C-alpha cells in the first residue's frame, strides 16, 4: 500500500536564496540611506575658495535704483481747453513767472462769458439803483425834518408874541388866533416826534438793506472777476519760473478741459525717486539714509516722503533728498545705484556671501579644520543679511575658516578631504 509523502515547505535551498536576497537588500538600503551622510569626499584644494569669520560693523541694506528728478515740478493742466491759436514759448526754453506760453480760442466759453457778464452787469445796475434809492429816501426824510424844524421855529416866535398880546388887557388879538397858533405848534411838535421815530426806524432798516446790497454787489464783482479769470484761462501763463518741458502743442491743435500740455521744472534743486520691492514696505521709514557713488565720491540721500501705494510691478516709491551737497554734473533723469540702509550698523560676526550661500541659505557651511586637511559640515544660526555678507548668531566664532565657494558636487557629505591640505593664515 502506497504511503503519502509530505513535501517540506522550507527547503535548505529556498532558505539560502531568501537569506542572500535579504542581505543584498540590507546592503542596498544601508548604502542609500546611510552611505552619503557618513561618507567623505576628496576635493582638490585648488578648486575651492575659503573665507574667515570676522568681527565687523554690519548694516542691513538693500540695493535700489533711483532716478534724479527736479525737486519742484508744476504741471500745466488746462482749465478750459480750446484750440491753440499761438505758441509764444517753445518747450525746452526758460520761462519767468507770468510769461505767456500759449494762446487758445474757445467760442463756447467766450459766448457763455459774454452772456453771463451781461446778466451780472444788469444785476449790478439794479443793486446800485437800490442803494441810491435808499440814500435818496433818507435824504428826503431828513429834508422833511429840516422843514418841520424851521416851521416849528417860526411858529414858536409867533406864539410867543401872541402870548404876550393875549396877556394884555386891551389886546387886538382874538382868542381864536391865540388858540389856533398854540394848537398848531403842539401839532408840529408831535409830528416832529413821529418823523424822528420814522427816521430812526428807517435808518436801522436802511443800514440792514444797505449791508445786504453791498454783499450782493461784492458777490457780483467776484463773479465778474471769475469771468475775467475764465477768459484769462484761454491764455496759458507760467505759474512759476523754471524750464518749460514736455510740451507738445501745435497751432490748431484742440485740447480738452483738464488736459496736461507740459510742465515747468526748477532745475536748481533735485530729488531722487526710488522704486523699492514691496517686500521691504514695512522696513522702510522716513529719515533712513542711502549711499551712492558718483564721480569717484560717495554721497548720501535721506528718505523724506513715502508713497505707500503698491504699483502693478509689486513696488512702491519713496522720495529722497540729498543730505549735504548735490554732485556736480548730475542731470535730470539720471539713474543712481543706491544702497538703502534698513537698520543702524552694529558689531557682529560676519561671513562674506559666496557661492555656498545659494546652496545652504546660510543654514550650514563646511568648516575647515585647523590643519587645513579636512572640512566638516557645521550647522549655523544666521541673522540679518545684506547683498555682501550675513550675520552669524551661532555655530562659528571669529577666526574660523569655511569653504566659501559653491557646494555643488559635494553631495552634502559630512566630511571633505582637502588635497593637498590648505595653509591657513590668520587674517584678523
């Protein structure tokens, strides 16, 4: 009778194969994950650059480009516009305040001015007649009072005579004459009181009306003055003395109201307009100073105005003024390379930015050993930076040497073997 033979699941050959495969996998994993971080790399010393950590004055700054502009510029915008009739001064010439530059014609403005002026003059005549009428009325009342005073004076004399005659025994004066004169004198005196009260009340009213008429006349005169200015706006005159520029006007050309036809610049003083990346908008403040070289000398500029509006190119503008002297020979529109200081200078441990910075961003470097034969990877804590150097807060001390050239090709190994060893000389 046949017997069932049980097949072995884990044969020696199978176990051996699994073991070899596992060993190879371990070697590969170790090589991939452990090898590069602990291995060393031999580097030719002549292919690298080195730098030493130093103590120095550090100032955070950003390089910017400024453009020289006139400190005072007045734009020539038209109040009314019209057709250019005559050009008196061409662009590029010097003008004095009040000089006539352009003459315009505008039939609509001229017609409206004539109609408005006619109405205002009619209104002015009416107001003046009203004031004359008030004055005449006052004179009439004063004349009536004067006549009444004279009549009272005469009647008082007559009544005084009649009174003496009335007291005599053999008088020829009748009682009727005496009483009539007495009553008329009393009537005239009462009439005078009423007239004086009327004059007083009308005087108050006349003063009020006269003030109102004077105010109306003043408003009409101001309106006439404005009309004169409107007519004067058809003549473009220089508001300041300076150099006329950017004017492009031809005889017969039609300009609309508010259109700009040119500008006047005062070229005896300059400012510098600088565009700065919006990344620094919170770091820029008035009174910050920048430096630039011109003609072999260094000059300073100071921020005196910040325009916080961010343009489409992600920049904002500031105006800078010259701190002391203006460089001789500087011209309007000229570009200046400026180092704008963002902070005050202070003493710090510094390293010059080299090719390595693009690779590590200052987070680590290769520090060279004292004998110059090796370089080890060292982690850093960087601080502030500028285009030339950056500040080291932790990781290195003054006198340490680092590899400052590019780290491309080093594969971020932990140790570099320098062949031949570098002779280090303390430069501090």
